[in-house]
C-alpha cells in the first residue's frame, strides 16, 4: 500500500504543479486566487530567491544560464513541450495497449483505434501556419473586414510598431511568433503556435479528444483489470480489511474519510499488484489527469459563451478592476464617436431598428457606467452564434 500511496502522491503533485505552471497565468486564476498566488510563487518568488542566493555564491553564473534556458522555453518558439506531450501519449499507449489488448472486446479496440490518432491530428492542425490566423500584407484587407472596432477594447487608428500596419479589431501582436494574430486568444506552448481565428477550433478539438482519450484509457484499465482484482481481493481479503483505530468515533467525518482513503489505497494497491506498471500505472495516471484537458476545455467554452478570447478576458478584467477602484478609464470615447454600431447576421443593413436603439439614437446621449454589466460586448452574438463563428470561421 505504501507503493500505491507514493505513486498517487507523485502523480497528483506533478499534475498539480503542471496545472499551476501553465494555467495559473490565465485571467480567471491569476487575480487574487490560490492558483494565481501559487503561480507567482512558482515562477516569480522562488526563482528570485534562488537568484539572490546564487548571486552570493557564484556571482549569478548558475541563474544566468537558467534564465537563458527559461527565456528560450517560455518566450521563443521550440518543440520541447510538443515533443514531451506527444512522447507521453506515445509512451503510455505503447505500454498500456499491448498489456490489456488480449482482454479487450472488439468494440473497445475499435474505439481505441479511432481515438488514438486524434491528438496527433489536431495538434498538427493547431500548429500548422495558416493565413486565417496570421496577418500579413496579402490578407490584411480581408482581416480588416472580419470584426468592427468596439471602441472599448479596440480602437481604429492604432498601428503595430513591429508589423507597421493598422491593427485590425481583436488582433494582437505576438512577440514569440513575431507577427500579428487575427482574433488572438493566446500563444500555446503545447502546440508551439498562436491560437487565433484560423486554428482555435482545432485547439478545442485537441482538448476534447485528448480528454476523452485519457478518460477512455482509465476506463479500459478499470474493465480489463477488475476481474483479476476481484479474484485477488477475494483470495487475500483478510489482509485488506481496515479497522479504525481504537476509541475513534465511527460517526465522525474524519473516521469516515480515513476509512474511505484507506480502502481506496487498498484497491489501488490491488490493481498495481495484478496489472503492474504497464497497465495499472498508466491507468492510474489517466484516472488522475483526465480533468486537466477537459477542465481547460470548459474554461474555453465559457469564453465562447461570453463572446471573448483569453486575451480579451484579461482586458475586461482590467476594466472591471479600474471600475471597482473608482478610476476613470483613460479613453476619449465617446467624445470622438457619436455612432451606434449594429451587427446583423446577414451583413445587410437592418430594415427596422429595435425600440431601445431608436431611443438611444434619438436622445444621442451616453451614461457613465461603473460596472461591466452595463457595458455591451459587441462581439457577443449569443452562445450558439459565437460557437458557429469559432467552428465555421
């Protein structure tokens, strides 16, 4: 049981540290949340403390090399994380499938054959460079027509200092890819590419099928090893019976939790005994890590529902914090704009205006607001229209 506990602790720790390191900088976590605090501790506080120690011991020689390596890994294009991800998928499949293949049914084998290539395919499509994602001189005119300026997050007349052309609405220059990205979401080290208008849908598919593949792997480990584990448990049941410590109250939640935890470790130990590292170890890893891609997918589904990108969620968060602190936004709008922006599904001028639009147009007035609830996001077309725009471009 000690081996089972150590494997579980190691797997959970590695998964949690990976989650904090890569996802702690998301706007949903980075502001006054435990995940954001741990992320700053992991990537700022601890490295700074180690650097100060190294300055005293070696005059900064070790941390200078580490800084160059860290800069290369985090702020330059490289395949290290991609190779790690695909290598992990390949290694787990190579270890797990041959060890349980003989006990799987034909439909399980068919599903495994269908799911296994999906991460490779969608990672390739996400990493592939395409003209719908990156803005250049050849597609610039087309990119300018995709989205209007909302004059809240994006204003006309702003020039990219690197690319030297007017920035289309919802675009952002990526310092890693060295170019402007259409409907920029974020730069993803897992695909070594920026996620934007052209490849964001493939990234969602990558998260979905990777999560399903991992969850299916955990399911295969369970159904293939359960019969052997049941026989093993029946044979050695007396060795696995757990008795609470003398004097403990069975009705207390701590005793109940202690019993459940001990039984869980017993079951894991049994599965490790009957399946070994190749089947049980990979199955346990799948059981503990499948929430990571599906949890990130759920966050991006929320962004689609809200009609914004990861980049825009950070901008809206800045506005929300400024409003909460009572700071007046640094903008000249609406002093420079007196028009009303209406977006129609067909792209044709509207035949009639809703009553609320006519009222605003007639009054020609604005109201100062101090909450994002009163600010309309013109890029939010409703969940299904947002979803169709993401999937169908």
